[in-house]
């Protein structure tokens, strides 16, 4: 999952970026609203964290620009202000959630998980495809009751695929959601990680879960 953080407090920006990357999210970070707009025009994100009070362009203006363009990416607003009018202004502008500084990182993580759910989806921390279990909160992965150890990037790839079960995902889409703009890997990086996952998830099982759709990409499904 790929997240954009726009926060002008450099220490907080750095901490949030580091902690979210530690949770296996791909993160792009910037320090003002104009930079945020430029990032949003250049890539597709699963969620955006916007500080309201930023130089050049404030977070509410960025949010309004997004919604006017039809961009429905979930947005979490960060602010030091805690008045009802500020919260109402943010929600009226199209924000999905609102978090007042200072906040606990665990609460931010919980709110991000909510943002990333599909609208009609019930709260869910465990996804199951066949006999494969993927626990988002503990990062535990099991197949046939046996634990599977994954690296951070392997887990991030599997998480994105299991949350899009049955949907064919192109290499470009997978790469865009798993790496930020600083990534300079090879063009076959998704193929490499798919091989890693197949070895750990499918090897030794009659029913294969990770399938190649020629000319289109990869899909996680039971048939």
C-alpha cells in the first residue's frame, strides 16, 4: 500500500515516514501543499495524510483540489487545532478522518487501516483465501495451519494481493503501490518477488493461489 504524507514539521514527517515504512507501507513524503499536489498528479496513492497548516498551500486547499478533480483517495487530516469548526471544515471539504496532534502512532495506524478498507467492507484484520490466512494486525501468515515467514516487502505484496483477491493486478500497478519515488530497482522486481512468494506460499501445495495472467499481470485466487 502506498501512502503520501504532507507534513511541514520535519521531525514529525521523518518519524511518521520511518514508522510507516516499518509497518511495510510504501511512503512518499513532502513538506508543503504544492509539493503534495505535484505528487498526487504523478502517482496513485491508497491514502493521503495531510497536515492542515502548511506553507505555500495548506492542507484544506490541497484536499479541495483533489475532490474537485474527482480524486476520491482517502484523506486523513492532521492538525494542532481541536475546535469543532476546524473539524467540520475539514470533513466538509471531503476529508475521511481527522486526527489532532499530539497523537499516538498506534491510533494513526488504526485510522489508516480504516481508510484502506473498501466502503462496503466490514472491519477486518484477517483475510483468508483457501487455506491461506493473512493477519494484517500481527503480520502473521499461515497456510494449511503452518506459519510462513515473509520479509517486509513480501508481506506488503501479499497484503495488497489478498485485499484484491480475484483482481488481476498489472506489474506497474503492483510496483506503484509497493515502492516510492526513491526506488531505483530493476524492471523485473515484481516478477522476482512473485517468485519468492510462490516458493513460500504455493510450493508443496496441490492448489496454487498465485496465478500469472499472460500479458496482464498476477492474481491471487483459489482456482
